[in-house]
C-alpha cells in the first residue's frame, strides 16, 4: 500500500514537471498569483499572531492560562486549560495559526499528544478577517453573508470539539478550588519565566525566526497549490470530476455550474471562494458551499498543517476526520441560518479582496496586530477580574 502511494506520488511529480515545460506561461501566472496572495495577504495577516503567541509562550503567560482555566476547558473539551489560548487564537487569526500554537503547546509539554489531537479537531479555523472581509464584503458584496459563514464555521468547530472530547478519553483529577487555582497559576507563570534564562531580546529574536520559517513554509504550499489548480483546469480534470459530482448537486438542488469552483475550493479555499462568488447562481447556495469549504480548509491548508506538525507526534488522521465532520456541519448550520436570515447580494467592493498593494498589506498587518492584542488583553482581563472578585469575597 505504501509503495503504491509512493509510485502514484512520483508519477504525479513527473507529470507536474512535464506540465511546467508544456505550459510555462500559465504556470508562471498561477505562481505569481500565489506569491501575491502569500506576500500581500497571508503574511501580514498571520505574522503578528505567530510572533505574539510565541512570545506569550516564552514569557509564561500561556502557562498561567493553562493552570487557571483547566476547570473550564477540561469538562467541556477534555483538554488542558492551555487549550483556551489555542482556541482563542485559532478562532481569531486564521489557518494555520491554531495548528502552530497547538504544536508549540505540545513542544512545551503543556498538553499530551492525545490532548493536542483533540485541540486540533476544533482550534484550527479560518479567521474573521478572511470570512467577513475578503469573502463576504470583497467577493460577495454582502456583509450579512459573512456573519452567516462565520457563525456556521464556529458552531461547526465547537460541535466537533464537543464530539472529540470522547476521543481517547482519559480520566482526570478534580481541580483545586478557584482561589488555590489562581495562586497555582501565578506561581506557574513566574516559575516558567525564571526557568527560561534567555534575555528578552533573545526571546524576541527566536520568536521572529520561528514565525518567519513557518510563514515561508505556508507560502510554499500556497504557491504550489495555485499552480496545481491551474494545471487541473488545463487538463480538464476539474470538468471530468464535475461530471461525477453533478448528480449529487442536482439531488440537493444546487446549480451544477458551481461544481468546478467548488472543486477548486476543496483544494484552496481562497481561490475556490472567489470562483464560487463569480458564478451566476443563487447567493444562498454559494454561501452554503463557501461555508463548507472554509470549514474543510482545502488540501492546501491540510498540507500546511502537515508541515507544522511534522516534528511532533501529533497524528494527522484525527484532524482529517474532524475537518470532514466540520465540512458537513458548517453546510447544515449555514443552511439552517439562511432559512431564518434573508440575505441579498450587493455591489462588490473589489479593493477589499486582491489587496496586492503595500498600503493594503500594512493595513492588514495593523488590523491583525490589533485583533491579537485585543484577544490577549481580554483573556488577561478575565483572569484579573476573577482575582479581584475573589479578594473581595
């Protein structure tokens, strides 16, 4: 079985190289599009989260959250309290920051391999910046559709997390009282900082270095799959697959003209979402499909996740199953929300999507940084508020 897969992979690589020779112009244009997407959109959106989360890990803040929020995260999702940080970042940043944070939690021994796999099932998601900004406003010209896409994705992720709490279920001890827990959390944070003998400048340098490496890996996957999708179009493979999927679409009442764009979205969500938005079909159908492919993440994101967890013992297959469940749940949740909330397509704001300018990239970087700071401060404020409440009572 392993040899068969290897032979298929080698054959695919040979075909890829030959295709680059046969279609150099098309491949170059696709690669340029992937580079633009990575350089001007993905990098400024994700880099602040990568650097910020790495700094919080090194400074012991995540260790504090892990001890303090154990009584909340353990009963709900059967994961340690440090998973709250992965959840907060994973729901506000975008792919694959959640996977990166979980990988670092595992490396810092803040969660076991099984707990990391549970976290992976619901903490690696698309961010609101992409769903509301790029997709809803930039592609569909309908902010209301963005809230439906976001709600369906987050509901699907939380539902999957609740289901995966039974995955390799383990027993756990009852946590101490809240007052003792707070003291233990503060001691844990200071102990972690004291154990880390590195200077602040060294910690910052390492955070930037590790984050930059991760961003480069992500860029490689984005460029690769941009070219792959273009080659699949040139070889009419997407049209061939559309022929087999069309009966399912017709049975569900979807316009079959959406199929090629939908298949592209299964490979790369940004390209697929944009293609779906351009098809002349009911907006409700397009929103359901986009919700599903964003929850799935696309083969490109799955490849990025594999790259992030490559040096850990975290298994990929549970993540694959979880994202497949989310795919169907997001479609169902969005269909249900659309039966309650009516939406309509407005004039698209083209400058929101395709932000391939230095000014727009800087705006994305600033907005992403602000979101990260707000999320971090909210979590810390929550902890401080509880401390004040305990001191008064």
